């Protein structure tokens, strides 16, 4: 596994290029390369890179689809359209990846500009424990929204990764 910087998710227009560069570099050392990204806000640019290089990627529009399943997400959004999603990673890194990157640590008055249309935070809990729950609650509190916990586990990710491995083996 060769990770890319997680903060690329804050600039999804850069993901496809970064994936291309890494995949091309790895192709000289490995018999097969697969992409551990869903579309992640690239609006199809990642799929173009995957087609061009003959790569498979994780299914779905976002990692949320991988963890919770697209149908489950649809239900969450139909139930409450103003839903903001957290993963375990986002719960752990919220201060850095959201508050600092959006400038909310320096300009808290921007809260309504970014989160004024949201009505709740849903934590898609892959490995829930008291520490992560506290971090997810703190993230929700920081943006002034109630927290709903939906336990997803990691079976969706495991299945999607197994599907990628099956494609190349």
C-alpha cells in the first residue's frame, strides 16, 4: 500500500493527477496496481485516469459509500438532507482536516458559511470506541450540530478491497 496525503480530499481536483503520478511510478515495480479511492469528489477525473492506465478503483462516489453502502447513505440523506458525514479518520483528524483547513480555528464566524445548511452530523463508525465517540461528539459540538452514530464496521471496505484484489489476481 502506498498512501497519498489525506488532505487531498480538501482539494479533490488534485486527486486524479496524484493517483496518475503514483500509479505510473508503481507500475515499474509491481505486476498490478489498484486504486484505493472512490471518486472522492473528482467528478469522474479519477475514472478517466483509471481507464487511461487500465486500473481498477474502489466503487462509489466517496469512502462513505464504501463504509456504509450507497443505499444506506441514500436513506440517511432522504431522512435528513442536511447531513454531514464523519468517518473514524475525520473524527480523529477533525481539528486539522476541517477546522484548520477551512480556517474555522482562526475565523469561527465562518461556521455558518460552511455549516449553516447542515442539520446533523452522522458518524459512520467503523471501529467505535469511547475515545472515538468523544472525538466525534466534539466535532459535532464544534460545528453546533447534533451527533447520530451509525455503526458500519469495516466489512464494506474489506469486501471492496477483496474485489480489487480478485480483479488483479
